[in-house]
């Protein structure tokens, strides 16, 4: 599942199936997308580049 989600993200970082959204508060400079119900990928944009920061469960990432 993770590999498929990463491929989908690489193909289209705004794919609606990934539920991509920006965060608020202390994590406001980060974005996240969903792999499944609980697994998340935390990332940040730098210009047109994306840097993956953390991969884990909802509780681990937030």
C-alpha cells in the first residue's frame, strides 16, 4: 500500500484519493497524505521540490 501511495503521489501530488492537506499549529509548514485509514506521510514543499519528513501512524506523525 505504501509503495502504491508513494507512486500515486509522485505522479500527482494533489491526487484527491490521497487526501492531501496542509497542517495547522506547530506543524503549519507541513503537509500530509493518507496511505490508508491510519498510515500517514508527512512532507514539506520547498519550491517545486517535496521532502518526505515522516511516515507512520496518525498518532506517530502528529
